[in-house]
C-alpha cells in the first residue's frame, strides 16, 4: 500500500511541536493545501489517516492528543 505524500512531513511537524502540542490531521491538511487542492481536502485527510493507521498497527506511530485535546499522531521514539 502506498503512503500519503504528507505522512513524513506531518509526523516531523508534530515531533517538532512536542507531545500534546501537535496538529490534528485536518488542521495539518488545511495548513498545507493551497489553491484548487483545497476542494479535495477530505480525500487528502482520509489518505493521511489511512497511512497513519497502518503506521500505528506496525508500532512506529502512536496516538496522542493535539494542542486542543483532539487526536494527533506522534512517532514512537527509539530508545
């Protein structure tokens, strides 16, 4: 299965913000899309969420809270 083109950038963005201060998938997609791509934002969100769900199942990503208390995803840090 092919991952979303925004997967790595989203995870890097939330890593730099810190646990509990990350963006939700919807907020991130709204922030990065420009022009006519915005009318397809729902498809971009679903693609990113599907990619993140696969990463969670593989143990590389965990689910946490965003800055507003909603769902955000964070990389699992290697010890």
